[in-house]
C-alpha cells in the first residue's frame, strides 16, 4: 500500500470514530436530561437538553423535551418557540399532547390568537381519535 492510501484510511477511521463518540455523548446527554426530568429537576434537565440541541438543533425529541421543560419553569415564551419548531418538523405525530402543550405555551405567554388556533387543532385531533372505531382482536 502506498503512503497516501494509508493516510486516507487513518483519516477515514478517525472520522468514523469521531461520529461514533459524538452519538454516544449525544445519547448520554439525553439520558441525563431524562433522569433529571423524572426527578423533577427541570433546570438541570434543561442544561443537558440545551447541550444536545447544540449538537442537533432539528431533533424533534429534544426540541419537544426542551420546550416542555421551559413551560414547567414558566418560561412560556421560549417554550412556545421550541415547541413550535418541533411541531413544524413533526406535525404532532410523535407526541400526542404536543399541540395542546404548544397552545398552552402560547396562552401563558399572552399570545392568545395563536393559542386559540392550536387549542382548536388539539380539540379537532382529540375528536378524531375519539371517533375512530376500535378493532376487536
């Protein structure tokens, strides 16, 4: 093998290792944040979710959890921003109460027009889920 191909191989291995380590660190941050959230340490969990957002700012799970934590510490204006970002990406498919929580964040931040819009969407969505027939197995 020539020296050039060995250099390329080592560079490629280093890049793969770096991405693997970043994914592990990212998952650890989420796990720490979730653990603190379960203990009702919302300020502590915000710290870890914030760090995870710096690594992946389009991750619906982190955007949602970060926004929910911000609501729990009464920072509703910021919460509505992050919950809305998560809603734009996911359209409320992953988390059932997402649209309602977004409406509540708008409500408590004083943005009543947007709150009404999203409360209506949450109501329509809940009526659709109620009216769906269940299938017997």
